[in-house]
């Protein structure tokens, strides 16, 4: 945190302090939406641990209205990254209950993010990935991912059932909502994107067909959890390469476009979604792996604001904009302008877990400066850039889970060694395709 704090009195006029009622009737206490970050805290059994409990207790006490968990996989054999939790039956119900109880302390909502990686599952942890269509991932990281098998209709039906079952177990365990991960190049995003989906059956081709998998998943989850349980969907604004000017319109040729994304959002609204979490990140330029730290943050500002402005007139369902929020002024502006109804924040909460309290209660007006993570060795930074950044933030989450304060001065080399110690050499495989967030 920077030291330029100006203390102001927190009042109910603070836009971030306003409660929000969702379409399902549930009210969340304020506008802070802790976005999903894979905690990398599960062992080989993919079960949640006491460390999850302690981490989420710290965040719940930190004052956010909603905490979204890191992505929880619907299948133990199909993980997106080492250290993922997977929930496909009730074997871990006791620990899930403890996790949910900690995350819902202090009147906080704790929602489980549910995901399937599709082909974006590193070969070091999954030699047999599944995807809408066969075809190896190209580009410089291609060799980290095995060639996936095209899903059969039965396998598609099985995965839809798995999403619903994981949501049902989350609800039974005491999580107070779920977020379906349809962004960042994972399975649902692969179905949506014509760059990944070459199917010729009812799940491929037209937009309605490409979106069918998401809608089937959504409907199955809604049926499993009932009408009064919040369901959010995290969706990419498009297959847009995150260009130098992140908010410029720049659809990837032949990819999932902004128009298509808005159409999907409208359909989700009609189906009863409670919140759309707008995100992005594609092959060409990743959102969080560029590692520019605070300098880059200041240049870019809040991500996807232009897209959120386009969405504003089109939807009545609440939106949360995620990425780039570092100070109260930007948050208040985005809320007052009406381009978002919640403030999605990920990395700053790994450094300042009580940021919502600092802003709402203490009136903190400073800015969370993310450091530029480096090993000090250029070729290493270049080779492991994305993993370096993600491991660094995972290390901070592990510190919080062990009862320590986050330490912004930790170097990149320590983060890399930490990742290898936690997960073995698999830690060094890219967690997401280059260009996907
Ligand atoms: C360590 C780490 C893990 C992440 N894991 C997930 C995840 O499991 N699911 C997800 O939707 N996004 C994930 N993200 C992306 C964040 O939710 C968020 O979209 C991104 O960091 C931009 O927001 P920020 O600028 O506030 O950090 C992760 C980000 C980081 C740094």
C-alpha cells in the first residue's frame, strides 16, 4: 500500500458501502466482490484444507460483500492447475462446510467458482484433456498441453451434470452462491469461441449452438440450487487480444465478439442469472501475466470499461467489472457512472486482505501498488513470466493462510522455488494458455 493515505469519514454515501439486492432476492452487504484466485492450497487429493479455512476467514473479516473462491473443478482428472480443489461427490463435505463457514463470517457471501479446464489443462497434470474439438494448442506454450479428445455428446451431458452436482454440494456445504467460470479460455469459453469450437453438431457452428453448452450448464445449476440461490457467470467480453490500449475495441478476427458476448449476457439474464462478472484475456495478450506492476496498472486503469459502457444500456442484471481496481476513486467513479454494480478485485486482496474495511470503514484514499515481480535474471523472467506472477500471488495467499501478513518485498526467485516445492516441476508449466488470463 502507498503511504499517501488521506483519512476521510466513512458514511453510507460511500458508493462501495451500499448493499445490493440480486435478482434472486438475496442482498449482499456492500459492493466489494473478491474475484476468484486459485489458492493452490489443495494437495494431490484435491480436497480443501485448513489453509482454505484460515485464508477465507481473513478475507471475510476484511469486509468484502462477496468472496468468490478460486476455481473448483468438477472432475478430479481434469484440473486446470496444480493445487486445484475438485468437488465431484460429498467425500469432503466436512472440510467444505468449514471452508464455507469461515468465508461467510461477518455477514459475507462466499460463492464457489465452478470450472472445467477443457484443453487448457497442462500435460504435467493431465495427459488426456477433453475439449469441444480436437486440435493441439498452438504457439510457444503448445507443448505444455496434450492434444485433447473431442467430447462426445454423452461426455458433454456428463460434464453438465457435474457442474450441477458440484453446485448442489456447494450449497449443501453452506456456500451462499456459485459462479460458473465461462471465461479465460477454459471449457465453456472454448465452446463459445469459434476459434476453439469446430463442432458440426448442435454444440457448434452458430452462436446459439456454441452458447448451448453454457446455457445447459446454467439451467442444470439453477435446477440444482433453486430460484433463490445466487448464480453468477464470469464471461469474456470477447476473444479480443488485450491490445496496448486495453479498452479499445479490437475483436479477434473470427473469434467470439463483443456483440456475441452481449447476446449471451442477455440470454443469461432471461434465464435468471444474478450477476455477470465481466472479464477477458486471450491468446495474444494476457491480462495478468504481463507483470508490469503498478506502472502498467496506472497506464491501463480499470479493465474493460468501454465494454462495460456498451453493456450498461443493454442489461438490467447486475454486473461486476473485474481487473485494475486499485483505489477508492476509481471504484466510486465506476459505481456512480453505473457501468458496474460491484467492484471485482483479485490481486490487491492478496496484498491487503482488509482493503474493503480500509476503504469503507477508514475512508482510505490511497492506491494499492502491485510490485513488478522479478527473479533479477532476465532470461528466467522471460521464460517463467506468467508462472512467476501467479506463483508470487499464491505465495501471498499461503502467507495469509498461515497467519502471516502478506509481504510485497518477496522476490520472484522465492516465488518460483515456493511453487516447485508445493507442486513439483508441474508448477513450471503454464497454468493458462499464453494470452488467456
Ligand atoms: C493467482 C491468481 C489466480 C487466479 N485464479 C483465477 C481463478 O481461479 N478463476 C478466475 O476466474 N480468475 C482467476 N484469476 C483472475 C482474477 O480473478 C482477476 O480476473 C484478475 O486477476 C484481474 O483482476 P485484478 O486486476 O483485480 O487482479 C486469478 C488471478 C491470479 C493473480
